[in-house]
């Protein structure tokens, strides 16, 4: 029973990481670069390796329209608004692994 639960947990974590990578590729990569290394539109700092909590805070700010750091809120808000809390968490986890 324990092995089954651990296996399901490992698979769930793996799927969450894949989902974060997929969302990043679809929504973030074009401006932030394949590995988060790009200064988006030559305004934002690279996001590679950002702490998960920092990314979640930033994404939630863009999602609710309260964040407009470097004047990119109008671009980021429509990208963040459709994301669920789980998807934001998955993307944040993925970004934290980028080097």
C-alpha cells in the first residue's frame, strides 16, 4: 500500500512538472527564452531560477492586474489570467529549476 501511494505521488509530481514545462513553453518562452535567460522585451530581468514563491507572487499580481513591473502588465495579465492556482504553481516550480 505504501509503495502504491509513493508511486502515485511520484507520478503526480512528475506530471505537475511536465505541465509547468508545457505551460512555460506555450505562454512564457517566446519572451523569457527557452531557459528563462532572456530579458523579456529588453525590459524585465531574466527569470531563470526564481524562487517558486517569488514567481507565484508575481504571476498572481499579473493575474489580478495589480502588478505592472517594467510596464509589461498589459502583456502579462492576459497570459496569467486564465491560469489556475495549480498551473501557476506548476510553472513556478518549473521556473525554479531553470539555470
